[in-house]
C-alpha cells in the first residue's frame, strides 16, 4: 500500500509538471498582451499611441513582458517609464521705434521633458519662461509657468512655479507633485524642473526627483 501511495504522489507531481510545461510561450505572450492592453486603456491616450505601445510591447520577449507587467502591477510603476531628452525653443521679440534704441528684447523660452514608455511619449513636463534681456544678460522676468500635458487617465499632477534673476541669469523652477494610479496601486510623483537662461537664451535645463 505504501508503494502505491508513493507512486500515486509521484504520478500527481509529474502530471502537474507536464501541465506547466505544456503552457506554450505563445499562450503566455497572449495573456501578457491582454494584461498590458487593460493597463494602457486606462491611460486615456490617443488611439494611435495606444496601438503603438501595444505593438512595441508585443515585440518584447515573454520574460521582458513579464518584467514590465511586474513593475506596472507592483510598487514601482514609475520604473516602466523614462524621461526623454529635453526639447527646448527660444523666441525673441525685437523692439520697435524708441524701444529699439534701448537694445532690450522680450524673450520666450520653452522647455519640455518627454515622459516615455516603450519608446512612445505619453506626456510632457513643460515650462514657459518670459523675460527681458539686454547687453547679453537677463534684466527682469515677466512670468514662469509649468504644467504636465499628456495622459490623464491614471496620472494626476499639479505644478507650482517660481522664478528669480541673479548674476544676469534668469531661473524658472517648477515643482510637480501628484500620483500615478495603476490597478489600485498609487505611487507619489514628485519632480523638480529647472530652466536657466541668459542673454542668448537657454543655458541649461534639468528634471530630477525630489
């Protein structure tokens, strides 16, 4: 009887292992694709961006897919995103008439950092700085504004900005704070964005966690 019980246990374990091995990579990939699709649908992105995200996800190996889903469903959903290279621009408004003789200019500089997943930009951390320059330096600042644009279905972000002029340079600083919600998990988002400008335009930009 003992021999029969051992054989039955061994048979049961073997059958379970065979059942596990019979789960094909294609079936795992299909399950992963479905799970990822449900998450991306909540991002409230344009259809073209959602489709591109899904296509890029499908190109990953099953182990890479599982790792990404683990981050999104776990305590580190922000790990599934990365910050892209800053996109900047500067526009100068030349003075007219009597103001031209003063050689001062109104300058508008913008700075945006892409919020990227799988090569697809899902949003931007943005700044706009309006200031006056003359003789190659910043004379005064008019406004400094920051905001997040992009998917809003699972990310709620507020922004507060301040600015100052020192040593002929203008500084526009924005603090972003909010939460990323994915399948019941909420993660705090706290970032600080800084744009430094001088007479010619943007001198430097940065975005860091705080």
